[in-house]
């Protein structure tokens, strides 16, 4: 059984978060859920800091057992200031860095750094954060985050945690096999890397077309930091798998102009959609986060454009530039005959709705496709509000 470990320096909050997860059948079917004590947390941080110092000194020593090495998902609150304990003066972000770089934990979820129930209107997802995902405490027990269904608030930029864990080992293995190969070649995006805006490409290094996984982890500033330069292949694999995946998910994909996912593709090219286009459920069948075969799209027409390294993304995607030039697609060969539809895809519900019930906003991306839609839930804190259309 996989394990979720929750920590908040206020024990009551940690227990409350853990109990909220235990009430979700979709969670308990796959995970044991535990609340870490303050004593155990201090012990874990001491060990990770020792590992950090040994790595700086390039020493190979037998590591002490670490509970986080056997943790699938670590949920860490951001504000960890504990005035009664002068030894602890950390933020969840510092902890996330130590856990990502010096433990074998697979997935790190940051809690409350950006609000208790916020939606990120930029869609960038704080790529500087070493948490794989930042959520609010009111969102932690959202079944949609853990692989269950939901009819309400469920941001499209969330992965499904169990599926992420399934693919994480595959990504690590990919890095191990190609540790000194250029990242963009390994991912199969070398032909489009020149199209990446500087705000996207600079995350992986000054010369993204030549940056290897080893280079990224050691020198980009988004892997190991400061004097933490020494890393063995296993460490490079863990950091590279997590951080490069986040780069793809939160910087490359959101623009929907380098890679495009199924609901955004169907919105632009309805002719690829199989089924009755007048029915809402036909459109919503494109929102499944499983394999591309599970989507009701004309797969044969667009197979050559598919992003084949699909373990690196939480959803199927296709190369937009090449696809947009394919004259086999009706909207490309006859753009004046494009089908009108009353449905739009909403980024905060991961589903289509009638346009008259939705609100528009502008995402933060160097892309022509920044105008997006929201179902807009009243109890959600949409940030920054300046991006909402009035």
C-alpha cells in the first residue's frame, strides 16, 4: 500500500487534514494516510540536512533510515514557524527542496502557500516552487485530485495523483538512460525548442537545445541550488523527473501553442470530435486524463502529431504547429467552414459548459491562446483578479 504523510506544525491541523483524506474512498483504496508528529518531522529534517552536507562534501556514507524515503505523497504546510521551538524556522518551500533533492519521496504537495482555496489564473503553477503541486487546505480532499470524479471545482492543471505516481518511475528510468543527453532530444521536442519563449526555455538552462539532465540538475538553479552540486545518477533521476515534468506541465503546455491537449484541440478543430456535437457529454469525453485511446477524437488523423513521450505529461497532447498545418483537418483546409459551438472548456472545472454560463480570463503566457474560460465558483479565490474579464 502506498503512503500519504501529512505534516503541519500545529498538530490539530495536520490531524484534520489527514482525517479528511481518510474519508475519501478513492484515497483509502490506494493509500495509507498518516499524520507526522513534530518529533518525527524534526528527526527527518535533521537527516535530510545531514545528507545535504555529505553531498556538498562529496562523501559517500551509509544514510540513516528516513521515513520520507518510503513516502509516496508528502503533504507539507507552508507556514512552519513554531515560536516555542527555536530549532525550527522553516517554510514549507525549504522543506520541499530538501525532500525533493535528498529523499526518495515521489510526490510533494505544498499546502496553503498561495491561499486556502485559490485558483491560479496565470495557469503557470509557480514553477519556482519545489512542491510538485501547490493546493489550499480546502482543496486537499477534492476527489478529483486523487483520481475520483467530481462535478464541481477541479482545476485542469491538477494531475491525478495516483496516475502521476505510476508514471514517475518511468520518468526516472528515462532520465537514468539519458542522463547526459539533451533534454529536448530525449523528450522529442528538439524541433520545437526554438519556438519556446525565453520565459519558458530559461527554466532548463541558458542553451535549452543542448542542456542535459545532468546540466539541468547541477547548473540551472531549478534543480540543486547553491553549493549543492554533487549528485549521483539516482539523485539526478529523481530531481530531473520531477522538475522537468513540472516544466512541461506548467510552462510548456499551458500556452497550448507548442503542445495542445484534447479539450483545447477539440475547441479549435471540432471536426476531430467523434459523436453528436450537439451533446455536452460528447465534448466532455475529451477531458479524460487517461490514454489518448480513451478520448473520442479521430486518432488516425492526428497520430503522427502526438507527443509520444506521454509518461512525461499527465494528459495526452499533440504538437500544435505541425498539426495546425495538416490539410487533412477540415478547419485547416476550409477554415471558413469552421463549425460554431455554444460550448467552451472551463479551466476550473475541467469540463465543457455552455458559454453563457461562463466567465473569461487571460492566462499568463507568451501565446496567442491566452483567452480562457471559467465556470466560476463563488467560494473559490481566483488570483490575480486583474486577469478576469469584467
